[in-house]
C-alpha cells in the first residue's frame, strides 16, 4: 500500500466525502458515478430515455439528447475518476478516435505505432489522403525513435500494449522526452485503468474502446476520451465534435458500461492471473513458435507456423470463442491476418487471445486438444 494511502477510511470519509482522498482504482470502480446519497434514492444512476428536456433558465447543461444525458454524466464521472482526468463518452471507440483526428490541423504530423488497431491506422491514413495529414509510423518499443519521429509532430498516438502484437511502450519516458507542443494520447483499452493510468505518467489524452474491458460483457458499444487537467481546449474540441457529428452513446449502452465497471477490478485481476498461466503453458508447446505476453493484463498472442495451422486450431476449439472483439467474460481469439486489410507486418500465424473468466484448466485443455489436431 502506498505511504500516502490511509489503512482505513478516516472518520470524515465514511459518507458523501469519500473522495476527499484518492482511493485505489478497485474502490473507485465501485463508488464513482453514483447518484447523490439520500433516503430512498436509487443506488444506481437510472436510465433516462429522453431525447428532449423541458426548457429552463439556460443554466442547465442539457436541453437536447444529443448534448447530454444523466447516464452519460454518471459514466463519465466514473471513468474520469478511474483515469485521473475529465471524461467524455462516445458511441464507440472509433467515434472517440475520430473526434481526436477531427481536431488535428490538416497539415499536422501524427506519430502512430507500427502495429496498432486496424481502425485507427485506417483512420490516420484516410486523413492523410483527404486532408494532407502526415503520418509517421514507429516501433513503440524504441523510445529514441518515437521521440525522433515526434520532431515537429502535433500528436503521438500510442497503444501499450499494442494491438495485436502486444508491444509495450515506455510511456513515462516518451511523455517526458517529447517536444514542446506535441500531445500524447494513449489507448488504454488493453491495460485498463486498474493496471495502468497514463495521465499519471504524463499523457494528455486517454482513449478507451469501452466496448471491451470496461463493459466486459460483449453487449454494449461505447468509447471514452479522458483529458488531463489543463487540457480544457482539447476537451471542448472533442465535445464539440461529439455534438456536431452526433457521435453520442445510447442511454442503455452508457448504463451497461457503467454496470460493467463495477466488476472491472475483479474481472481484470482474475483474467490476468489466468493469462499468465496460459502464457507459460503455451510457451512449452512444440507447435507454438512464440508467445507474446506483455507481463500484465489479460491479452496475449501466440504465433503458430502458418495461417493453416492457426485456422485449424481455431476451428477445432470448443470453449474458446472465435470473435473479432475482446475484453468480455468469455475467452475469445482471432487470427488477425484473416482480414485482408490487416497490416502485412502482422505474422500470418499470429492468433490474438483475450482471456476471460472460465477456469484456467478448461481453457488449457481446450487449447491442447485443438493444437493436437494440427498436422
């Protein structure tokens, strides 16, 4: 436990003043984004399915459903508290990413990972073709090259761990060494704020595909941007883009993501423990040429000899789910190069794996029987 963290709640922090000090992320995931405590009030923020609100005196933040909703606010409060900034909710992770790119000047330079989520890479190159954006790709594990590529750049965009190849960046070193005027955005979807808080390491913006681990149940599309203190101009630009482009989350989706966050800590920590065991076990299998596990979190990837071997394994599984998404309670996996537009530097036999909450022995048994069928 950190030296500045009390061993027990002080007397004045047992009610509405709980957040006078900063609790652990595990506690924040449970307590943040709740309605005001009063007798007979609901414990959870209710769903408010309203597109229109009664006009007031002009002081209220909401008047129309595209501008805000109490359910969004509760979700934003929780995610902002978890990441240590101010959050905005979007219709999806890609909607959040698009809001960032829409605020970048057309002639700017953006640095992105050599390996990153295909949608983000496609979005960056689309802006390059249509708007003159200069895109520089780098190996995020080489801090010196990242900083060299950032010379004259408006934004460094990092995923750490990277999707789908699991590289890890030195976020603190990149944040400290970047040129003046260069912003740093970190996609924290894989790590989650339970394991990594990029704003505390110097990031200006954090992005989440809340569809994944924050929601955790494969039933809601949602994205989040979180802005560090002092970056109000970035927050205002993203909020304006959300309003103008209509990139707003549904009220049910906001509710489901916030409900998922309540169990985020136990889900992440259980899945992480299983992922470590799987990484160690798979590394010993003769057909597995490489295990890519960053050492934390519940995402990993394995490399099999070729696409045929990977497809045979995937098609022979009984428990693991073949799916392109991730972060749910069910364990899922996918050969990323099955998509024609996937980056060619991703090996043909790479299988990305998202570890869920099933018993580790059952997951291992299923993988072993499927690997045994490869000839």
